[in-house]
């Protein structure tokens, strides 16, 4: 390993599971082999709020998290399959809000496929939301089971940290956005 490619002593990541009404987020910190959960939650937007308002709320909350926790990288779950053209546009818009929030702070942004995230979190790509939440509680030694969208964000973070450290859990190359 060359000096320029050495991992920082402490890696702090902002993983995001993007969705218009319930965007999951987390802040994970890795020092050596130790992973700590600093925060996690869901940005909940009312069904009465226009899509544009939801995007502003997502960007604003992520900006607040970045300012408070100072992550060094951002990781998000990519959109692979959507039911309709309209859903694809909506999810693309949400991803745009996430990308802008991270890019405004100069964070490198990495993208992970949903199957890859479930594989890293549970050991199989077809795992359900409940399994992911249970495994995140167990792996991260949380006191309570996180809400499904927050658990998905935690799983994105685990995937990223495993990928960053070269773990066998994920063999695919990180996709920088």
C-alpha cells in the first residue's frame, strides 16, 4: 500500500436509503475493525407535502447531519428496478437531493446495488426488510431494532465499510458516483 492510498485512521460514512416519503440515513464510524453507530433515523415526509418540498426536506436534513457529524464519505443504495416511469423519475429526484447535499460538502459518493447491500448485511441478496433490521441490530449491537428504512441505510453503511476495508463480504468494486 502506498502512502497516498492509506485508509484514514477514522472513516465516518453517511449511508442513505433514498425514498421520497421515508429516506433512511445513518452515521457510522470505523476505526480499525471497530464500527460504531453514531446516529440513524428516517426523514419522514408527509403525504400532503409536495414532492418538491420533500426534496428540500431531505437535502436540508442531510446537510444538518453532515455539518453535525462531519462524515468523510457518503454511500447510497442505487435504484435497480422500479415499477413505473413515474417512480423512476421520483427516485431519481430523491437521489439528486442526496447527491447535492453530499457534493456541496465535497464528500466522495459511492453507490451500491440493493442485492449487494442485502448480501453484505444478511448473507443473501434476497433478504427481507425484517431480516436486514434484525441483522443490523445484532451486528451493530443496537439497543433496539431500527425502523426498516434506517436499517437499510445502516446496511448500506456496512456494505461500504466492508468494501472499503477489502472484506470478502463484497467482492464488487465500489462504484463512485
